[in-house]
């Protein structure tokens, strides 16, 4: 399930943008170019596999809004990325790397005209999330993360164990029996 506070904050931010109120009300966000914020990602094989020959062009034109809420996401009004500045500075670097790959999958989905936040589905059942998580888990395996660490990455604070189990099933992640301990939340709550 999506964190209701973050969902409402994102929707409010989008409403302010649509009504052109962002110039009147400072929302504490700044805009950066993806390649300025995430150096070298145009050379990452996993990213090149998402965008193919257009990788450099897409990343050069991709805007990133640095916010004070959430972790990372894609604004479905224009396909730009949203990144929490505190998470970017203080978060686990492996999680940040995988989140960037995950969100770039959503950027590609947005470019293809897919509905990113289809309300007919719960978060873990949403086709766009399943596709992005499958790809991200494939990259996590490629960089050598253990099964336990991948589960730790997948488990977020807005997901209970049942949601995690459903996501694992949806992305066809084959689990080997390990110590049977439920993975902890991967992210430290970011205070605003």
C-alpha cells in the first residue's frame, strides 16, 4: 500500500503545478538535470538496456525534482523524477542505485504511455510496479545481492509481510529456504 501522507503530498504538489501556484507558494523543491545529479548512469548497462540507443538523450533531458518527502518516484503528469534530498544524501547507496534503476523503468513506461498509478490495482499488483521490480531484482542479482538483501530492498515501510509475499509472487522471485526470518524494513523513515 502507498503511504497516504506521501500520496496526498504528491497529489497536492501536482495540483499546485497544474494551477500554476508553484510560483506563488514555495514548496521547498528544486529542479536538477538527471545527468548532473546522477553522474555516469548513461554508461550503466542496466540503464542502457531500458532506453537503448536513446539513453544519453533521455537522461540529458530528464528533469529531477528534489523534494522533502518520499524516497523516489516519477510524476505521471510529465514523466520527471522526484527524489527526496535527504534520502539521496543519507540513504543506503545500494538502495538508491536500485531505486534509480526502478524509477527509470517507470520513466520508460511513462514514455510508452502506460498508466503508472492505475487505482484499480494495489501497489504490489500494479502491472507497472511488477515490471519495474522484476527488472530491478534482475539488476540486484547481477550486482551480487543475496536473497536476504533483495528481500530487504523489496520490503518497504508501507508494505506488510502479506504485501511482500504477494510482490515476490508477482515478480516470480524464486526463494530458497533461508533462516525464515522476516526481512526488516529497508529504509529508515525520513523525518520532515
